[in-house]
């Protein structure tokens, strides 16, 4: 486990000012991910969000100038480097791509399900692989027999549960995912605390700074 200090309110305000020139932002979709939540906090006045379903498309959009920057979760205090860190490092090795800043945020997962579903009925939990690791202790203690299904993102996990209407399935993610996909939180604040911090990196084209 790696110790990470969450970004303070003063640091966040400074970062928001630094990121103001970014008007076209690339992030992984669909809506309702932790990265979506981070983007709302980093750009409170809004920006044009371009969502992509894989990192290769994001990379191409940045290099082709279709977006100003990308926002990716690069490290977490529990799992260390995420699967997106290699892309971040690859991009930063390019002459015209720079590191705009990082945002460290403490996480607390919601277990999201369709209306009327009880915790006792859950047999499957859908989530990003990193989320499944970070919430493993809670899942072991509270849903030990539930199958853990890896998804590309918290947004995708919530969307699957919502569209399927499966009363035995739930997803892990931010409260935003429930709001975006019409799910309700069965449990909130799962693994919330200073031990569970994610660090997002903003990398973008040097020409917009």
C-alpha cells in the first residue's frame, strides 16, 4: 500500500486555475465513472467532455488535436500504478505533451442496484478490476458468495445493471453512477478513508498552456 495525501481545497483551487485553458477533455466512458466525478470537480465551470470507450481512441484524439487533454487515474494507494500508467508515461515522453497536474481524491464506493433490491439478494457485483481489489475486504465480509464481474469502468458496470434489470446484480462506483443510470445505493462509503486514495493525472498538448 502506498501512502497518498488527498488534494487539499487550496490545492484544488490552484489546480482548477491551471486547468482553465483546457476546454476539450477526453475521458473514459460511459458517464458515471470516478473519472467523470473527478472531471466535474476539476472543471466546476464545465468543459466539453469527449468520452471514449478505450484508451487507444483517447490517445489518437489527443495526438490528432481533437482534444486538449486527457484525464486518467494513474495510481491508487491500494493497488499502486493502474493499467493506464503506461499510456500516461508514453504520452509524457512526447515533445508536445506535458503534465498539467495531478488530483488525489479519497474514494468511498457505493453498492448500486435497481430499485427494490435488497443486499441479501445480490449474487453478482460488477465493477472495474481496481474497484474489486479496493473493495475486496468489504466484499469478503458482506457478500462473500457473490461473483465478482470485472467491467471496463464504473459507468459500464452501472449501465449493465440498469439495462439488465437483474435483481441479483449490483455495481460498485461513485454515487454519480447511480444518479446517471437510475440505480439506488444499497450501501454507501465502502472502504472510504485515507487508505483509499486515487490519483488522476492530466496530460495535454503543450500548445494550450
